């Protein structure tokens, strides 16, 4: 019994293929593609650029809408009131201009005093242009800059500042002398 191998060992080495079977070589490694073939584009980067471009366009449009809304709601009403008032004055409609003044400006004035004041102020006016870029808002008060002679070129500046106040939702010239705070 000593001649028997233990049961966990196999008595013979593993069997080799039969002698009649031909020997086969392993398959060759795959060949790389030729250098002239372009690689396909990476789709992830293209998508990233599209998303970034769409996001930038959306952000620009959003900022444009927001700034336009602010301009229409906050800055445009005082400009419109100043334009209306100054056009009435330059056309000689002093009763209409007087009615636009705030109550504190009308206390010691009349349409005739307004007319006398503006005849001195606008003696050579060719028109009036209110600057939409020079408006200063401070709550319910605004100061706008107006050019009394926008058609004249060559360094002559007849700029005035008109002070307005929002009273009961309507912008009215108020402060200084008939709304004017400087010349």
C-alpha cells in the first residue's frame, strides 16, 4: 500500500493532445488603422460647446429683457414728463406748462410769470432734447439733463437740468425755479 499515491494527487501528468492533431499558431495581433484615416470627432466636446453657446445666448437675452424692463418702468416716465413740459414751453403753451408744475411751484406763480421766465431762458431755442443717458433717480425725485439747442453744432452748449418729483404716480417739474435747478 505504500506504492499507491495519495488520493489528492493524480497518478499521471495531464494528457497531451493526440499526436495526429496539427499544431496551430496563436492569432496575429490586430493591425493599427492606417495613418491617413481621420479619427471620428468626439461628440461630448461638441455637445459641451453647443450647451455653452445656448446658455450664453439665453443669459444675454435675459439681461436685455431685465434692463429694458427697468428702463421702461423707472427711467422713461421722468423723461417723458420732461419732454412734454419742455415742448409746451418752447411752443408757447404756458397755460399747459403751468398746469404740469407741482403745487409748491404754482403757489407764487401764474402762467404769465412762467412765460416771462422762459422768454428770458429760451430766447434762442431751436428745439429741446432730453438726454435719456443723463437721468438721476433718487426714489421719487429725478433730475434730467436737456439740451435747449440740439441742432446747433460747434461747441455751444445750452444744457439745463430739470428736477421732477413723482406725485400721485405722475412726474411733475418741482424744485428750483419752475423745475430748473441750473443753467
